[in-house]
C-alpha cells in the first residue's frame, strides 16, 4: 500500500510529499521545491529508501530543488509532461523573480503522458495529464490508497491560477471534470497548497467546479 507524509516547503508553503511502498520501503519525493535538508531529514526519520523524484509541474515552488536532489542522490526525475519544458528551462528566471535560491537545471529522465503508470516498490500509480495551470501538469493517482497528488490543479475550495504563460481556464476546468472526477468521489487529494479534501467534497461545494 502507498503511504505518504506531506512536508510544506518554501515561502509558498508548497505541499511536498514523501510517498513510499510500505512493503519494500521504496520511496519517492513528489515536488521537492526547496528546503532539501528538511526533506532528507524526514526521509531518514521515516526509514524509507529514496529512489525516485516525481514532478507534477515545473513552477519553482514545486521543482526548485529537483536538479540538486537528482544530482546529489543520483535519482531519476519522473515527470512532468513535456508541455512544461519551457517552465523547466525558465527555472533560473522564476527563482530570480520570486527570490528563491538558484535552481539547478535538470532534464526529466522520463516525460509522462496521460495513462502512464509508475512503479514504486510493489505500488503502482496512475498518471493523468491535467493541463490548464501549466501545459505539462500531471497528477499522480493511487487507486489502491485512494489518494491523488494533484499539485496546483485543484485545491480545497479553489482551483489553480490560469494567468501564467500557457495557462488556460477552460482547459483547467475540463482537466478537473473530465480527468479527475472519474477517479471517484472517495479519492482524497493532496493539493500543492493548503489542506486535503476529496473529489466528492469539491464536486459538491467547490465554487469553480462544483455541480459539474
Ligand atoms: Zn504552480
Ligand atoms: Zn504551487
């Protein structure tokens, strides 16, 4: 079964999650945006073995420490979708704009596509491509654990911003209603910022995508 621990990092309080297979203790870090020492302390405390880096999208608060972590630990970078290539190439400018430490460049080991699967120990996670916030945004879904790591696609009571380059409001709404809702009302999601919620709860009450 897939388990996880969420550690908010960076001044943006981005929900970085450490996920692991509890049979093998193989682990991945989802969206290491910064504060690597804190994240690695937590990995050690949990007693898991870090094997992969997963990236939902390449905004600096989600991907700022991916390059350094991949280099230092020799880890494969899985995701995002290739639509975010320009955001990855723009990480230095993003860092300067938001006052982040300089981000090391990286090239994903594996670009992801809608319908892909990722194996972590004995766990299998499904990939959904959910553009709108960024063109290459992906979501990681564990049907077994009924959990989804959705980055900045959907929040409790809100949805991702669409005013950045490559963002599009209707595309984002379509991603949520056509690619997330079918995963099931009982799926609990871990958003990129703020508290967890479930797809069912948002389907009922979210002011942007409720009633859809
Ligand atoms: Zn973002
Ligand atoms: Zn974010």
